[in-house]
C-alpha cells in the first residue's frame, strides 16, 4: 500500500526547501529526508554533507546513539540492512547475528520506529507442491521478509557515515566523500523505487489496491508489483541512472513476467533521465513511462500547511 509516512516526509521536505526541480528534490530528499533541517538545495550535495552532517557529526551521532540505545547489535544490524539486499536473514549473516539476538534487535528497531517490515509475497515451493519431493536447494530455501528504513537520513547515516566514524573522528574525510561519489546513485535507487511506488499508487487511488510493493523470490526480483481488486496487475522497474532507458529494460521486465506466469495489465518504467525514442513510441495503455518531473503530482496535491515534525 502507499507509504503514507514517506509521502508526508517527501511533501514536508519540498515545502520546507522548495528545490528547483524534482530530480533535485529526490536526490536531496534521499539524503536529508526526515532530518527536519532547512536545506539549501542550490548548494552541491557533497558540500551540504560536509557542512550539515560531517561538521555536526558529534550532535547527530549522539542522537543516533540515543535512538539505537547505544547497542552494538542494533548498529551492526542497521549497517547490514542499509548496504545489503534488505533481506532479514542475509542482514543477520552480514551483521554476525543469529535468529535470537538478530530478532531481538529487529524488534527493538521496529518498536522505536526506525525500520518497518516489507513482507514477502513469495510462496515456498513446499506450499505449491506439499507432497512433491523437492530439490535440496528448494527444500532448504527460506522465505525472507525485507526491511525498509522509516527515514531516508537514517539509512544514509548507516550506509555512508557509520562505516567511516573512525576516519571522521580523525578528520580524515576523503574516504567518506570518495565512497559517496562512487555509490550515491546506487544508494538513491531504493528511495527512488519507494517513491515510484508511492506515485504509482497515487495514480491508482481510484482503484482498490489489495497488494503492492517489491516482489522477490529465490530466482528473480521486480521493483514494484501492484494488484487491484478488479484483477489488474501493474509491474514496474525503476532506474536511477545517468543514462536514458531503452527497450532492453522493457524486454527484461516482460521476461520476468513470463517466469512468474503473470500477464500485466500495464508495465510502468520510472527513469531518472528519461527514455529512448523507441520506448516513447511504444507508450500507451499497456506501457507507461515516468520521469522525475512526473513526481510533481505528489506535491501539487498538498500544501505548506502539511509540514511535519521530523525525528531529529
């Protein structure tokens, strides 16, 4: 379903800072969203990170430690969730946790509102064929739920800042900024995907959505799979890259649908930098194309009166 909390934060960020366009809005929101500070979006991102985050490191680190109860397992799990595939079991493994202490950390972080669950819609092979003899790989497969961060800034902190704490305290900032330069697009992709689902579901607001979110199983992943009560299926892929999207992405998504044995009512592609002419010519009732400027719909329907209090 539509992530109303993320939508509220997105709108609040816009009316607090009035960025020049939606690409800037999404880019800066992915870092500072939820922080609740005024952001001068005319300044370069790396300059703002240094000025607002690095130079306020002690203040922010103290507040983060209060939120996680200064517990090492909480910190390790958040770092693993931030940089990994968001699956619970793989995050436990990355963080060196087991189901006991990992589960306890997960529950605590949910209770304090730092993360929220995204439940898998995968069916275990045993459910589909209860009496069948399964291959060892299928029999051992565990359906794993995923985790979403409730505030973009918290994920940014544990993705980029927390791994560099020692360097930051030593005032050696080069490794931090080099890592951000190398991985910022990849980092922003998840926020873009989350916001794309919000926009898709906003445009489907007259329909009754019965299930929505990313889809994953042991063999493939789809960024967004949305089902409505009139038996319509919407599938989407989201690309936050610095090049236009071409027909190849459409073919790849159609192949995934064949493997899942679904016939989508509409395929939707979301792109940071737009689409090839060939794709644009295919646009119609079965294919929708969304670029950054289309996200204006999420703020046009709201007002500055909707500014919310953020967690810091």
